[in-house]
C-alpha cells in the first residue's frame, strides 16, 4: 500500500500480517528472535511473535532502534526469517533494476543486496506500482516476484537459485498502473496472480527450481488484490477476491473449486482467514465512487464448505457501513476491524456483522492493522501509529510518530516528468512519504516507507 496512484495503492494496502488462530494476530511465545517468522504478505504463516513484548509507545526520538536508507523506492512490505529482514525496491528512470535487500534485524546493517535487470522497462512514475509485490521467504531462501513478471530466488546467503521472466514466457503484461498483487506460498509452491488488460492468470512456481507447476487462466481485469492460502475442509486452497468475483483454487493442481459472483469494488483488499472455512472480504467504492453501490454489498464474511463432491460458497453477512480503502480488515477475539480512507475504524461482531463502534483515529492507513494481545496497531499512512485497546469499547492507548518528513533521506531515483496533466495531478497526490507496510517480529516492529526501513523496538522487554 506507498506513493503511487489510487489504483495501485489499493493493492498495496493489505500490507501487514496474520498469524495462527486469526489474521494479523501476533502470537505469544517464548521471547527471542531466533525463531521469528513473518514470511509473506500480511504475515501469512508467521510464528513466534511476542505480543507481550511488542512496543506500545514510541516517538521519532525514542524507541526507534535503527533506520536504514534504501536505494530506489519500494512499496512492498518487509518479511522476516529469524534474524534477517528482507525487502525490495526498484531503481532507475525506466525502472531499470530490481533490488533485494537482506538486513540484520538487530543492527540494521545490510548483509547483502542483489540486483537484477528489469526485462520489460517502463517509465518510473509515481503513478504506477514500484516494487509493490511483497516477497515470500522460507527455510531455503527468498522468492521475489516483480511487476514486470521477473521472478528471482536467493538463498539466505544471497546466492541466486533461479530466475525467470513470466512476461516473455506467458505474454506481455499490459498494466497502465502496474501490478500490485503479492504472491502467496505453500510448502513447495509460490503462487503469483497476474491480472492486467491482457490474458490474466494465476501461476504456481516450484520454490526450489522456479519451474511452472500449473497455470490457471483468468479473465482480463484491473485489480491489485493479492491471493491468500487457506486450508478449508482439509484442502489447501488459494482464495482470490478480485474485480467482481471471489474464487477458490486447489493449491496443488490449480483447479478452480468454487466462485462467488455479484460482488464489486474488490480490487485491492486481500481475503483474511478466520478459520473453519470462513474469511473476511473487503471492497472500496473507488476514488470517484464508481464502485460504491456494489462495494456496499461486498464487505463482510464468506463461508466455504464441502457439499458432497462439490464446494458451496456463500456470503454469510455484509455491512454497507464498512468501507476500506487500502487496508484489509482483520479479526481479533471475535471482533473484526475495518479502517476507511479518512481514518474511521469500524469494529463489528465477526459472527453477525453487527456494528460495535465507528470511531476516528489520527490518520488513514494504507497498511493493514496488526493485532497483538490487548492492542490493535493502526500504522497511519503519514507516519502516526494509533494503538487502540482490543475489545468493544473504543479507547486510544497511544499515538506514535515515526518520522519527521523534513528529515527523511532524499529519493535517489530521478524520474521523468509525467506525460499528461491528469498523471501530474495524480503524481502530486501520491508524492509524499507513506507507510506502506509493517511486520511484527519478536519485541519489535519493522515498518517501511518508499526509501527507508524503520525498526521500532521495545527496549524494556525482558
């Protein structure tokens, strides 16, 4: 979620994490960094996060363990494996190079930084995605899939394992505002959703070799929402909420198992698993309100069940008062939370959709919130994180400033002037520093803007 266009930002906004019993919930465990994992977009598969040790209060003068200036610009979220943080950027006037960083979580020192050339250069613009897709990481290494269709894998020491160019192999990517969908992963596969103005598809690559294992065709559409991996009735499925439909695929074969039609405005919010075949969906009315009517029916709870040899999918409830923009909803202790474009947090009963409260926080969010213990963290797009108490009573616990805009490192990439007045207006709107995503890792958060990574640490943790 980043300083790009409205369209691309919707894809980026689901940028934070989920863990174990429910999405975006930091699990309590023995304190220590060695087994910390925040391995994918929204933290899918995260483990060993320590809710009791995460900081509740910080400022730009106190509580920031380290800051790292980055070459280029990126809209992806950081991912974590043990004591290493990984993230990506793009650099050059024609988005010439894609950069992958490995950073020491304790010191903020760069362990290695690798570059690959963009196989399909385009103008580097504030109006399109820039390294928007979050990588996936596991015990063998990291896989990065960029908006050009270039995918590359490295081991944890930085050695390149494989590389392939989906844009050349499977057809050119035609996307006015770029791509924003982050890959999801299974034990053996990384799955990339390519949706654009040309033939679209969901493709699974072998994480060890980069070979294509299966490919499922999808209709051309403009969407930036990311796929998610759920286990439903014992079957691992890839669930996609995108531009009018919600679809489930067998993760092992790519076969489509079920679909829901008649939704709308669902072009940027990732489905959020709450267990037992149920998950949250979200949709936005759009910058000009073009999807407002359809979006009112598309924020709620979906249930998927096996019915004999077939699958049955249905919307259990929807609430027309919910209206996310960039951030995906989360669920924590039987309550679900949405945040809209003006920073209004709507809390609903996850079972019924009944509104519990709707209250405004300091800033709107492009990053998906993170729930930890008795707290919900809303990483405001302009750098102020509002922490509220988890539960049915709205209570602000702290408001924490991450940076002073006047003291941020300058952008290193020189870009050409936008080609039209419309694009110049859009670029001006999305030109400032934005918190695109955050990860919870032990006793700290990792948060990033386009050209800087921040480590927020609880120094009092024992």
